[in-house]
C-alpha cells in the first residue's frame, strides 16, 4: 500500500537543503511512497527544482520560520534582529494554524519537516495527530543564556515521533544523544562522477589548464567564512601567482525592500556596511578582483568541482557542509575549519586539511600547502572519494531514512 509523505520545505532560495531533500525523494520507491512537497515561500526556483523532477509541489502561505539556529539566530543587541524576532514570535500561532490546515487538506500518512526552523509546524502537525519526522539540518545556537536550545530540545522531544540528524554533533547538541538517528546527507554518484573534466568551466571563465583553482560554494555567507577566505587570498597570491577563487552564489542581487535599502544607506555611515558591501570593499582593498570570480547560483556543481584543484569550506560556526561531501565524490581535496559537523566529514591529513576557524593566516598556509603539492592533493582526493562512497552513498542513506519511516508506519511494506 502506497504511503503519502508531506515534506514541508523551509528554504526561500536554492541551497544545500533543497538538493538534499530532492535526492531523498528521488530515492524513494514510487510503489511504496507518494511524496508531496509544500514550500513556505512562493519562490519559483525552489518549487521548480521539485516540479522539474516530477514531484508534486505546492506553495502554502502562512507558515513562518523561527530562525534561531547557528546559521540564523537573532541577537538581542541588534534592533533589527529584535524587530524580526518579535515578528516571528507574533506569527508563531498563525504558523501553527496554517500548518494544521495544510496537513488537514493533504491528509498525508506522515509529515517530514525539512529543518529545525519549522518549530511552529511541528506543533501544527501534531495537532492533527499525524506522525512526524523532524529533520535537523543545523546545529542549535545556545543564544545568550541557552534558553533557545532548551526550548527547542523540549519541542523536539515532545513533538517528533522520530528525528533525523545530519551529524552526530547536531544530535549531541540538541538531545545529548538520547533521541534521533544520524543519517548523513548523501551524494548522487551518477551525477557527481569524478571522471568528468572541468574544461568547459575553465574555458567559460578564461582560466588556463595550468591555473590553480579554489572553489568556495558559500556565496557571501558570513558564517560559511567568506571574510577569512578573502583575507587569506592575498597571502595565497604571494605564493601562487596564477591562482583563482570561484565563489559559487557570489553574485549579489539588491533587494528592493525598504528595510534593505535603509540598511545599504545607513550602515556605511557607521563604518561597516551590509555584508554585500563589506565583501565588495574587501575585494577592492586587497586588489582581488582579478583572481576572485563571483558566480551566479549554478546547478552544475559537479562541473565546478571538476574544474577546481580543491574545495575550501572555512565556516566560522559549526555546520554540516554539503560541498565537502560533494568534493569527496569528485575526488577533490578539502581545506576546511576544524569545527563541529565539518570534523566528521574531513579526515585531517588524509582527505584534506583542517584549520582553526576564522584564522586567515592558517587558512592561507593550508591552501598553499595543498595547491603546491599536486601528488599529495591527488592522494587526499582519492581518499575522500573512497570515504564518500562509504558514508555518503545515496542508496544506503535513503534506506536509513526509510527505516525511520518504517518505525513509525509499522504497516508499511
């Protein structure tokens, strides 16, 4: 008997969580499972990602996020953060009601929340008495006094029938290891084929076959380490003249919202500027425009990885890094931060190098070391590829997720 699963997608733009969910759904047996994706944002790029794959997808307004994790928590000393946090709290009850209405309309056998930020939805789902799998894709920030983490831990323990964590670090942070199953994000090895070449990408960007290419798939994200990376690049250039940094998702599109326009005008007056403005200022200050290539969001990640000599992930906060496992699949060495989540993915000295977070000097030295030793870099890449096939295999990890479904839906085939 086919079981229907409603996936609630929190993302407002394409990113790792979108791709992870797509790979999961594509791995389901259509004879046993009927998936439906509900997005909380009317974002065509996200919805079309699933629709183009033949997955039923709808936009459901009224469901809000509660951004409180390491990658998006709101401080109490920033007036803009406080205003946003208050708005989220005010919208919390309506988000619960909107989720309940969605579940009552779809009538799924099981609901799968795609992120911890969907805390209001967890309550709404359980009000319908529908089984709930809560996917935790991010570590939880303790905030100022640890209240956020305690609240989320209670909500998770109370409302989730089963939990899936993408790293042991995240599971320990939220439940001290007492609940949930660790299922690493996985890679589609049919797509991430390490035998393909990156010649087309290099030709497109005007990069010679001899150029050393570093790939960063973190856009202009502060927490993913854009600033320590840019600050490290001048030292890298001193040692390797023909070096290039590709920043996937680095092209910035100005928002027309009043608050965004206000921030772009006001913040520079106080000496800082928005993140986008600070990135541009850093590029100009260090004369990096000739070697840093800001790319639009692209879906040809395997080709980008094939074109690079190494992947860098200099996150300054604990964070599972999909680009790291994709680099492993493409047999590319990795330079990354020695930090929660990432430490489970990179074996220092074997599949790449780990450096202290937010340390441009150490980051530059590691980048130069790998780029200057092609044989060692090749060995690291091969080790990473072998490890990726062991830990991040889609077939194996989809089965692990289905086992979680089975435990809830005991009558499932």
